């Protein structure tokens, strides 16, 4: 599914668009950055409540094209700017991490 379609279906508040035409077929959820570095497949969507600059660094390292901030978390300006620079989509949703993962699964995107 294309990132722009994913964000639309999740009713996400997009802070940085990244590459809206890039496809995402997998997702991962987690807040421990070392866990994400060690386990996430490149090109996956990442669902987290972590909203700080280091999230962008991990996304760059793992070629994660979209960061979904769950539970109503908002991206701070430095994270938004870094994601724009690195062409990464960062968006917020009101649902919990669990709820967001369920919605992604319902859309055919699994871990």
C-alpha cells in the first residue's frame, strides 16, 4: 500500500510527507530503539509513541519510510525537520499502538 493511502486510511495527521508513493507491505511496533534496529525489516512502517529526534536516526538506519506516532503523540519540530530532510513520512494517529496495529492488519499490512 502506498504511504499516502495508508495515512489516509488511518486518518493520520501527517507532519512530514516523505515519499507518498512509496509502498509499505510490513509494519513493526516498538518503543525500544535497539529492538527496532535489531528486528525491523527495511521498508516497514514503524508504529511507536517515541517522538524525538533519535527516531529519525533509526528510521534512516533501517530504511523505514514511515513513522506512525500512536496514542495522539505529536512530532516535535526537530523530528519533523529531520524527517523532511531524510524523505521520511511522520504522522500521528489517536489510536493506541495496539489499535493501530490492528487497523494495519485489517488493511493487509502485517509484521
